[in-house]
C-alpha cells in the first residue's frame, strides 16, 4: 500500500440529515491521525464551493468544535443542489489538483456518488493519484448496495415520534388525520410511521408509499373502513405517491414548479395534504378531517436522533478515511447487516451506487398496498432504536347511575 | 375547614398538550392521599364523558401506570370540543350529584374555566357542596391572571427546536422558508421561535403574530430586505395573523370551514403557508420559497417536553387538589412568577379566567410588528429551559489558487 502525501478535501451535498455531520467529522478526525495527510480542507456548499474554491481549513478546528458540530443536525459544511455535470466534475478535479488534494470525500446520495465516480475517472485520465470516497447519507434510504443509509434512522425516529403523538392526539379528539412525509420515489421513511403503533387500535391505520399504486377510490374506501371500525383514522402518506401510470399524485396539483434537478416541487407546500383531505371531506360524511405536511422539520429537527444512526454515521466517515488514506482505495462506504443486529462496513465500487436509486422491496408492503409488513418492522426497528415510552390509563369503568342504556 | 366526604371527578377538555397528563395525575395522586376522598373518578372525553356517564375508576389505577401516563403527551382521559352550554353544565352537576362527587377538577383553557364556573353556580343554587377547580392548560398561553400556562413551555420547546433545525437546513440550502405555527388570537407560541436563534444571522428573521397588523405589502418588503442582507430568510408566522380590520388572513382563503365553536378552521391545512409563499414567489424574484405548517405535531410530539413545564403541570394539579380537598376552596389554579425564576401557586376566582383569553402585551413585540423583543425572551426562556446545543464549524478560509477574484 502506497501512502500518497497530500491534502484531504471533504464536502457535503444534497438534502441535510440529522447525523450528516457525524460522517464528515468522522472523516476529519480519522484523517488528522494519518502522517501523509498534510492538511484537511472542507468545501462550503458542496461541489459549488469546490469549483468556487470556497474552502476552509479543518486542520485548524478544535476537537471540541468538531464534536459539537457532529451533534448538530443539517450539513455543517453547507450544501448544494447543483447538478454535477461533466464540466463541473472536471473543474472539481482541477481544484483538487491545484491544491494538492489526494483524498476527496463526498457525503451525499446517489447524485453525489455519481459525482465521485466522474471525478475519479477524470483523475485517472490525467494520471493524477486521487482517492475518492462516497460517504452515504439520505433520509429516503434509497441508496443501492448498502443495507440502509445513515440519516434514515434519525428521520424515521422523528416520523415515528410525530405519529405516536398524533395518534394520541387523534384518540383524544377523533377524526381523520393525514400526515404527508418526504419521499419522492422511495417509501421507506413513510413506512417508519408504523413504529408509532403500540396498542392494537393505534395509528397510522393506513400507510401509502410510492411503490404501491394509489387510487382515489381505494383511498376513500380504506378511510371509510377504518373510520367505521375505530371512529377515527390516521393516514401516513409519502409525498411521492403515484397513480397506476407512475405519475405523482401531487404533481398534478402543485402548479408544476420544478426544482433545480427538473423534478416537480413536492416538499414545502401543503397542496397534497389539502388535496387528500378534500377528497375525504367530499367522499365521506366524516366531519373532522385534518392534514399536516411534515415538511423540512423531519430532516433537521434539533434534538431527535437515533443513537444507532448517529454511531453508524460516524463510522461510515471514519471507515471511509481508513479505506482511502490507510488502504489507498476508492469507493462508496456501505453497510452489511449481520446477526441481530450488527453492521460490517465495506467498500463498494462507485458505479454500483451512482445515479440510480433503490425502492422498498415488495415484501415490506402488504398485498393491498395500504400498510407495511412485519418484515419491514423487523428491518427498521434496530436502525431507529427505542422510542420514548407512552401509556394509556388502565382503569375499570364505573357503572352508570342516570343513564341505563350504557353498554 | 370542613372535610366533605365524597368522590373526586377529574376530566380534560380542549386541545391536548405535551404535559396535560402531569396535571391530571397530580390531581389523582394527591386526591388519593386524603381520607375524605372515597373514590377518584375520571371522565373520558371531558364534559361529553360526564354527561354520558362515561366514567372510569382511577382509584384502581397503579401508580406506575399513572406515572407512565403523566409522561405521555395528549389527554390521557381523552378530550372534547363540546361547547359547554348552560344545559350541559346543569347535566354535569346532576351527574356529580348522582355519583356523590364532591370535588370536580377540569383541566383546560378558558372555555373549561367557564364550565367550572357554571357547574359551581349550579351546585350552589341546589345547595349541594361541590368544590370545583379549574386546572389550567393551553399551548397558546392565552389564559388570564396566571403568569403562563402549563403546556405552553413544551410546545414552545418543540417550536424552538423545529426552527433551530430549519435554520440550520436553510443555511445549508438557502431560500425563503415560512413556518406556520398554531395560535388563533395569541402569538406567544409563534414568538417562541425566537429562542432558535444563536448566531447573529440565525433565523427566524421575521416573526408575525396576531397581535400586530399583517399586510401583504409589508411582508414582501420585509422578506426582500432580509434576503438582500443574508441571502436567505426564515419567517415564523401565527396561523391567526390578522389584517388591519382584525380579520384572519387565513380565513379569507380556507374555503370557510368552521369548527364546533364556529371558528374558521386554521389548523390541519397548508393553505396559509401556501398563500404566503405564493405572495413571495409572485412579489420577488427569489427562486426557492418553501412553506411548512407545523400542525398538530407541535402540541403532541412524543419526546419533547420542557422539564420546567412538566414539573409545573404536575404542581398545578397537585395544588388544585390541596386547595379543594384540603382547604375546601373553588377557583382556577394560577402561577405567579417571583425572583428569577420561581413560581408561587395561588387560586384565582373562576370568573377571572373564564371565557375571555389574553394576548401578548405590546412590550413583547417590536415597533414594526415583525419580531419579538428581549423582554419577551426574558419572559419565555425559563419556561422552556435549555435547548439541545448546536454549533457551526469554526475554521479559517483557505486562500484560493485558481480564482483570483475571491473576496
């Protein structure tokens, strides 16, 4: 194993998570231990910061500062939605070369993995030794190869705690409640709302993910059925739910605004929730129908992290630095689930993670397409860890005196 | 002081809070210590449960169960939005009389205080000894006499942690972010978003409450100004913001659905947020504008309570039971702030809290009407207590090599 002397560059891209800083801090603290690392740089605002040379010297941060940042949600190095074109990737390589960067770590989703892949190729073509590591993160849990993504567990914990609370609220003041959760193509995060259930009649009673076809007719019928049974109904729904033709339900009603990647804007609007509650109001005779969109808070809420997720996010960064600096390897850091429950970290080639996203496997969704299976709960529970305890009053009924027709 | 032998009845009304169960458990645990208390009953679904004799025997609950319920958000005895008419209050009294209830505790807002007042009058008229205690709760903090309301501190903590996270998110991926917070007439909860600020440029940069007149023109001008300064802008806005004529901005756009109390539906819809973000999109050339409505999650989120609030909520219940059972008094339990910071509990006559709500005093809102003052922060800080720590990366900039025009 050769030990190339040079600088480290670390950056973060895409949507923030609650533990994304654990990963970059894992890279930095590990990198600072290696003799051949002359400096550890951070780019501000991801690849945008690299091409603009908006770099900071993380060799000069204190450990206390880094540890505090590690516990801070959202990208501490700031992020970007810039689409990594080939020209941009070439520019990234040029900046690395100019600054003597020999180890580049990019923390992000499948777009970021693709950036890593292209930058790596550019360096190879130029005969410049540049180790490139993709450090995975996403709340959507839609990366290939890895068992799950750092960031997903903490967002799931937020969603589960939100629905546990909403379930208690809805039990106290009955009605239909619809909660819209992030997830354009993958329903993993929405599915985590099922963790909120404790008692047999707890919600969410219906869970709709983009992987199952969503129809207005079935939705209204489902809600009616649950409401008839429990006198209330809680629905968890992905922002990306799709009709039989694969078109996003929301896309047909949000006015068509597109984000920088050419996708319709799904988050940051209450349109889908209001649409669905309108359907229930019009299609049933249920009086109280409410919809909330969990929005940006679910990915950045201060003070709600899964401890397992936090630790794993740190480790993917640390392992990434060990693979690249200690072993001169490129790749994306991935996790393999072993036993019940332990994680083994390994490197997978960048192209295996780049660009394409993954979806919830069929075995995690029930046949009707309105709930998750126990197999999913087994999958997600160790990633999220324990939730705060909640309990109902356990007391016997008092015999009525004035009214005789009590059941 | 006479000691009337008889039963205790406790119930909860109105919107849930994160600590409302601390209060009812405080009543129950204290009541069970008194010899003249023969049984401790709870009504399910507030006054609705009382008139339907839907009662449970809390004498038969375990202490472990009660303590677990105390730590559970949302009304453990379930709640109601039933308007307490005179006929209903008469029925409540009849049920108390039939069951030998001598101590009635009702946990709720100003409507619940009014229920207590009327039930008390009915008992007096009938010459039946019935002690009635209103135990305060509201996330809106809009009760008269008391320094603040149990439930407010925990909801404020949620709002502050949500905005702290959103601020970090918005700093990583810049744009305009609008967060809509509960509060029909009182802006206390929205104002608490100011606690999210740590660094000088942290958001929320603009805070709009119902107590200050809201105009579209001023709003757009405010956002433009902040955006020009920071390249981003976070807005915290009450669902109940009003125009110069005192009409809710949301009321003009939600389709006019009314709740059981004849008020326009403000919560459970993303309409106001989408309206405001539409105004900014149309009135400025800012590309990325997002709006979230914090919705029901802010009042019931599992696992976010202020420790001070939790303790005070327990104490108002416990003190209420001591006042009524130990001292044979009626009234609403109120808190007086002394020193920096301690609370003294006292009873205030029911009519002083009933019906009318209170608002944010002028001294808590800045002159322009788009922010809170330091006086408000001094008021709210001890109620919410410490927030999770968060920090930015502190590292020096690296001198650019390729681009020379860097600042």
